[in-house]
């Protein structure tokens, strides 16, 4: 007589991923999302914008690795009789556009009105000041 062999059927269940690996992946993902949101808020979000007016005292092109345009605007706070300012405040700003900086250099020593954007932080290629 014939012998019939029956193959033992073993059903292999897929390996369960460990709970720690799953937790670690989610933790890294959430950490990257939070870091991305913080980076955007710190360096690219415009905190405020507005206008400042005063005497454009200085505009210079400086930096060791990243050359940026840095400027000083002298604002009059208290004016006595005549045009003499008793108290003044300096407003430091950075200019990101070469063409705007070259036009502004022609206005050094004159009264100007600047539009600025204030960021929460500075980046080396954007200038030293939070005011752009």
C-alpha cells in the first residue's frame, strides 16, 4: 500500500514590531515636526512690521563669510527749539537686497522713512539685526 505523507502546515505569523521601535519612530517624527515649526517661527515668521523715520547715519557692507548690509538710523526723540535733538535713539537694521542698499547709500546723511520687518531671530546670511 501506498504511504501518504501529509505535510505539516505551519502558518508563519508576521513578526510583530516591537512596541519600542514604534514608539521611537513616532517620537522622532514628532520631534522633527516640532523642530521644524520652531525653526520657522524663530527665523522666518514676521513678528512685526512698520515704519521708522530719521537720519540715515550709516550703511555698510560687512561680514567675514556672509557679507550683509547693516545700517543705522538716528531717530529724534525729543526736539528742543529749532532743529536740535536733545535725545535721540539709534535704530539698527539689515538690508537683504543689493539694489535697495545701493539706492540707500545715496541717501546717507538725509532724513528717510524705512519700512521694516522684525523677525524673532537672525540668520548669518540675513544680517546681524532682527530688523530687515
